């Protein structure tokens, strides 16, 4: 289930749009990721061929089970890392950007340790 960082970004954006708006369309993905519509079209074709997304007749995008697994993993990492960075005193905007860079490359072992740390912080802050 190893896919490129850019594909993970697209899947994460699809999940975020579905959570925020109830649907995902190519135009919203382009806006959310600050990429061109042709770039989104190419990516959607690759994700569809890879079995990560489906598109209905009105071009609404849905995640398949495998696409959802990847999107949830990346989005969860993004939220945890952002929260920890903000807790450490990093400004919210920078924390978001740094979390986006970190979420793709961090090892499972390090991520698990950070999750434990975040839980400890939440428990203390109650």
C-alpha cells in the first residue's frame, strides 16, 4: 500500500472535503491543494485506476476502502502532529505546514510515541 506523497495529499484532501462539505469535486481539490485543474484530472485518473477512488456520473469523488484507509492514516497523522506542534508553541499556520511535511515521512514507531505523548498531554490538561 505504498503510494507517493502527492497521492496521499490528494486522498487526504478528498477526505477533508467530504468531512467539511459532504462531497468532493475536482475543483475543490484544486483549490484546497493550490494545484491546477489539469493536475487534479491526471491525479484522479491515476487514483481511480489504482482503485483508491470512484467518480459518479456527476463527477463527485468517493474514496474506496483502500483509499479511505490511506486518507484516514494521513489525516490522523496531520491532526496529531499539528496539535503537538501548536502545544509546543509553534504558530498554527506554521504547525499546519510542518505537519503536512512530516506526516508522510515519519516512521510508525516515532508516530506511535508521539500519539502516546499527545495522550499524556491531554490527560494532564484534562
